[in-house]
């Protein structure tokens, strides 16, 4: 269940493929770094998290980002790209900026696709898992998926009691 057009809190979890114990200190640190980068780009607020050896839990708030100007969206993308290695198929920030500044249908389409990633639960989690999988596979010489399924999320009531209960569960 995803609430559209309004702020919402979710408890997100996902297991490694085959329940394998793949995430140790180095992997956990990398996952957390990527999670923070992804959250900063997509305007997702991380409230609590726990990265375990075979799965992760994240309590987060997703807020619609319709109010951001094109310049703010471009700046977020530039900041995001500056903290990670781009794949050859990823548009560079300068390419993105040039398309937007040129205007027209292509600019509208690219900006619309970029905006769709902001304040979006699925984009946040899927991109985070994808980026981490690429890093993990490259550093280990592996191929294929690292995760058991897409991901699971539970909508959490935005009350102090509900959120602190879920945060305590994650912490434990």
C-alpha cells in the first residue's frame, strides 16, 4: 500500500537471495552510505534502520516533492552523481542540464522521469538495491541478483507511539 500525494511512513524490509549471510561490516557500511546518498537524492527521510547479515529493515518517511523547481531537481541530481561512479549508460549531470536548458519535449520528458524518482518509495528502494548489487557483484566477481524479492513495506501510522514501536523493533 502506497499513499499517493501525501507524506507517509513505511517499514521496508528485504532479504538476501537464499537467506545467505552476505552482509558483513564492509558491506553494511557501503549499504548505509548508499542508502544515505539515495535518500538525499530522492528526498526520503531515514528514521531508523538495521542492516543485518541476511536482510535489512528501514523505517522511512516519503514526502511528495512537487514543489521543487527544475533547478533544485538538477542540483539534487548533480550532488547524487558526484558521490557515486556513473555507469556508461547513466546520463551525466552536464548532459541532463544541457537537455533541460535546451527546452522542448525531450526536456519535459527527462525532467518528468527525474521528478518521478523523487519522493517515491519504490524508486528509493529499488535503486538502492540495484546500486548495492552492482557494487557487491563487482567487488566479489559475482553475477545475478542479490535479493530474494522486490521488497516488502508496511504503512506505519504517523503517530509517536506507532513510529517508536516500529523503530524499537528495528533497533532490537
